[in-house]
């Protein structure tokens, strides 16, 4: 069951928190997300994909940061994100250890009601489902918006999947062998 609060009650609570000097933090959850992060992905020669992202801010807040989560485990190989660029007034960074792609304000924010495009890079990985988080920092607090988008998603090579399967099978076999030995030792002790 969805519980709602009257706007007066929420404003009163926010006012009381401000009077106490406590920071206000809100997490935006709605059926229609006012923030969209959409890539245009095209295949290039040599097995690369070109990603060009557009961020649309349909909220009433100016956004400071948009972070796209990718699968971090294989991105340290260096081919995950290459030739990363951002439009004028913004920066773009990629953390291969955490698998996070950040689009951030530099000299201008993602202004409320606008669309910013030109966040681009090349990747050896095809697109897959991913999530993003957009952060606004209004005076006295923060507001975040979550959503889904596409991002590079590495597919394990056939050899890697086969190796993992064989390793798991071997491990399960050794565990089963150990259990059988314990049972036969226990039954020998009971007989003897």
C-alpha cells in the first residue's frame, strides 16, 4: 500500500529540519523519471562500438553529476572506454576499477528543462542493460534520480565460460568425494 503525505505536512517537516540546521536529502522515486540518459550506439570497424550519450533533464533541479554503472570486472583491460569526450562546460571520466562512467558539470550544470548531448566514447564491448544515477545539489541538500540505460557490457569468451564450468564441476566433485569418505569412515567406526 502506498502511503502519501500532504504537501503541507512535508513542507512543515522540511522547514523544521532547516530550522534545526539539518541537511535535507531526498530520493526521487516516481513512475515517470524526469531524467533520461540515452545513447546512440553504432558499430565501427575493428570490433569497436561508438557511444554518444544525451542527457535530458526534465526535473525542476539543475543536475551536477550523472553516473552510469557498468560491469567493472573486465573493464580494467583498457578497451572498455576509449577516446572519452564531453561537450563544452562538462567533464567525463571513467573509473575502470569501479566500472563507473561519470558525466559532470564543470562550468555549467545540466540545467533543468534542457538536453545535453556529446558525451561520447568508443568501446570494444557491445551495449547491454545498465543503470544510472543523476545527482542534483539544491541549497541545503541533495536529490538523486535513478534510471536505466545502455552501457558497454562485456560478454565472457567461450573459453572463460568453459573454464569456469570445469572449475565449478571439479570443486563440486571434490566436495562430494570428501563427504563420501566421511560417511564411510563414520560407518566403519560404528561397526568396529
